[in-house]
């Protein structure tokens, strides 16, 4: 499963979604910890999809995901 994640970093160059692989079920709106550069960043799953345009060998895995979504459907719609 591929998750589109927006990372919680205030920088114009990273104001977009990034694809990450999830080993288990993750709901849209869930807060996640993901590898980002040389560190770990907090992010939010914006969408879950079956495939990515990014080559599979370049996709990184979600490190941790909260079970319950932190953002509801209204918040996700607003963020889009």
C-alpha cells in the first residue's frame, strides 16, 4: 500500500506530498513518522493508493503510524 504523506516541515521546497510504503493498514488523516533526509519527520497521510509513479526501490517505509486518524475528512478536504 502506498500512502501520500505531507510532512510537517515549514519550507516551500517540501510543500507537497511524498509517497511512502506502508506495511499495514493506514487511514487517511493518520499521523505518521517517516524518514525524511537524514532525520525523521512527522507527517499526515493525505491519501492511500495502490501504486506510485516513483520507482519502487526509491520509496521509503513509514516508521510509525497512529491507529486513529488525527485529521477528519473535512480537514483533509480543506488541506487539498
